[in-house]
C-alpha cells in the first residue's frame, strides 16, 4: 500500500501581530492534534510547511494549501480568487497604510481566520473521507 502524503502549507503575513494569522495558526495546531488518529489510521504522512508572505502578497494572508490546492477549493469547490478581503487593523499598522487580508466563507458564515472545522474537513476530504467525525 502506498502511503498518502499530505503537504499542508500555511501562508501568512505576520503570526506575532495579526490576529487572523495567530488564530489560523492555532486552528491548524488544533486540527492536526484532533486528526492525529485519522492520519495514522489512513497511513498518511503529512508535512506542515509555514511560509511568511511579503507585503505584496498581503491579500493572500492567511492561506492554507493542501497538496497545492487552496482550502476553499478543497471544501467547497470554489476558486481562491473568489475569496473576499477585508480590512485588517493589525496588518495596516505593520505596513503603515490601509491593508486588507483574506476572509473566508465556510458553512454560510464569513470568517477572518480559517476555522479549525474547515481545516479538519479539508484534511478529511483530502484523505478521501467525507464524514466529519
């Protein structure tokens, strides 16, 4: 049996000041802890790669890619380009001008940070598991 490999990439602008990036970082940690058994049972290997985005890519922050696919595409089939951006006070302060960061739509609600449940669903779907628990 060939083990499935998941490459989970977390793209962020600033995890020390930006509430969205900090919350997404916590969501990733919680989701991976919750899914530890599922990953092991599936025989899946995963690699978490974190990459800081520069100011020119601020509107992509935060982003999670799973095997190169945007998390929104994994859970909902929508293209990442349909993501909305909204004002981010922390990042505006960091860059010295009004700045907008990425927002997400998940289960009919808008989120400024990527919710843990969205990450868990995306990983399960990437493993070929449709059930949420």
